[in-house]
């Protein structure tokens, strides 16, 4: 199922309603084949300014709606999202190179996220604190931020956009979503259609596809009071710097070089299965991808053998043409980067156990052994289907190796002794640690986020979303005025 050239989003942005964008036109290109799928309009700084002004005007009325009416819009959006699964999954496969199973998981997780957000408006909005002043009542309450700018990535564009858009709307904010141009249809424009059909008032949501200039205009606009950014650490640092100067709230979910730690008492068959999923899912294009495999020397050879055998069985190809395990990398630049990192590491002494041969944008599941901390396969976030294996001797050495990275998003520890694994996990500088599992985990009801170069300590999900997308206000009440000494 495809949209026709007369699709509503064709050469349009969603600026309160469907309008031509003032930015350049960009072709929607299928990464697997290079086929042109449509033509995007992009937003420029003037579009961002118009959206921000309209959002600021529309937000107070949206926030003032009774909680059940805001919830009803989000529940209807969830229903429409599920009902339109076939079309959205189609675009996720064609536009983003997702295999169908990944696209289906992402959509189902997004529906769950929508249901959770629909429940948020009915939660308590504050607390009452005691006062040392007679007859004073102290109310501490959550209030909307105002206009929230969301800059979403291309790898999981639906889920990683909606995990900010939905709770922000639920708590009474207006939202400007800037999807990446490589995923703007399924990760933005189709969602705008559904929000419009769900009854979201005009001006409360805007979807403005664009590149760095569009994002910079959004970050710098004074009417945008918060930025929620998911993307690279380098860009996140720039956004954080700008928001810091403007005293603007910012939530940064950034890159990772995540570690799988395999202790000498681990179930190696299970560990290898977890590692293959964590390293190769969606071609490794996931911030939580298992990018470093630390294995205790005693079991390193067997672990490498098992992981290489799993990698060799995985098929890379066009996910729209038939069943495959890995689709294409998102663009030629990314495919070239993966190829270059592997080649440099092999030149420095890494052993290629599986994969390693690029075919255009397709890169096979690849396993490298004898990787040292001096090699690019260790130091760089590859964002491709590569599993570098490094040997260690003691638990203390494993901790030092994991914590030697500036990143701190996710980690996993495998051991037959849960107390041993938990003791090691408590020493790791990572925002999320999974015992006897893999690094790519997400549950909408659990706070999610990283440490260090992986983010600014902010969290999404469950109760953390209340903190992320609201601000607090102290209101004290005296039934009548009192006399002070002067």
C-alpha cells in the first residue's frame, strides 16, 4: 500500500494546517533501491517563526481544556495509529530501511506510548506543603512549559518522536516536531494527519521537516521554551550550549558506545543470542546498540565462535522485496563510515570472523575479534552492524574498560550469578544496565536515559515524563491579608 503523488503531505509542511514550505524541496528516496518515493517540502526560519507564534497563541486554550478532553484526543490518536498500521509500516520499511518486524514493533510500542500519555492528564498535578505561617496553605503544582520543540532522529522516527510529542501534549503544551528529512513521512507528516483527524485543535502541533538550519531556528526561537533532542552527541552539545545561554529547558538523549560484558560463568549460547540481537538489529543503527563486547578470557574464544556463526546466518537485503534480517544502512555516507571503521581496525590487528564486505548500502552482520581500546571499532560509535570483541581478565578490568568511554547510555552483564552481575552493574557509568539480556531495551513505563556524553541526565518514560515536560510553581494562599512589621 502506497500513497499516491496527490498525498496530502506531498510538498507540504504542517504549519497549523497543510501549507507549502519555504525551504528547499527534498526527494524522499528509498535507501534500499534509490527509488524516489515522493517530494518533501522543508521549513525555513520564517516557517519556524510562524509555527512558534501560532503554537504560543494556541497553547493556553489547549492547556485550559478539561483533562478528559485532552485525554480523549490522545486516545483517538492511539486508535487511528493502530488502524493505519499497514500504511505507516509500509513507509517505515520503504523510507527508513526497516525490516517489517522492526516496523511493526515500533508502531505497537508507539500505540502503547499513546495510551500511557492519554492517562497522564488525570494524574495529580501537585502537592500541598505545610507552612510555618498561620493560616497559609502552600500549593506546589505542575504547569505546562508552553511551546516544546522536538527534534527527532531517523532510526526509530515514530517512537522517538512520539515519546516526546505525546507527553508534552498530554501535559498541556503545544509542540513543534522537526523530523529528519530521511524519515519525515512516517516520522512526521503521517502523524500530523492522524493528530488532525483525532481532533487536536489547530495550532497545537506543527510538523516542520528540515535539516540543520531548521533545527537551529527552532532551538534559537524565543517562543520555544524547551527542546527535546534525540541524536548525535556532537549536535547535542551545540544544542545544549545554545539552550544554556538562553536559559531554556533542554532534554538531550544522545549517542552511545554500549558494552556487553560476558563473565566467565555466563550461559554463552544465551549471551551470543542476546549479543546478535543487540548488535545487528536494524543494521546496528540504534543508540543502544551493543557496540563493544567485553568477554572474560576463559570463554572469549567460544563466545566469538558462537556470535560469528549467528552473524553468518543473517541475510542483508531489500526489506520491501522479501524476508531479510538486515535492511540497508540509511545512506551512502553511513555505509562508507562503517566500512572505513572496520577496515582501519583490521589494519591495526583486529581479526574479521564474519561479514565485513560492503555491497552498496548493505553491510552484513560483522564480528571482529582481538579488538583493543586503541582501535576505531572500540573508540567510535559505529552505528552499523558490527560486533567488536575485546578480552578482559578480571571484573575490575571489565568495569574500567566500560567506564573508560565518555558515553554512558546502556550496558548488559551476563553471568550465572545474579549477585555478581548486580555488583558489577552498580559500578558501571550507564543510565541503563540489563542483567542476562542485551542493550537494546525500551519500556514506555520505565524512565529511559543516559549519563555522560550520552545525555544530560534527563529521562523519558513513566513518571519521568511528568518532570521532563512540565515546570513547577509554588502558590501560597492566605484567606485574608496580614500586617507585616513595616
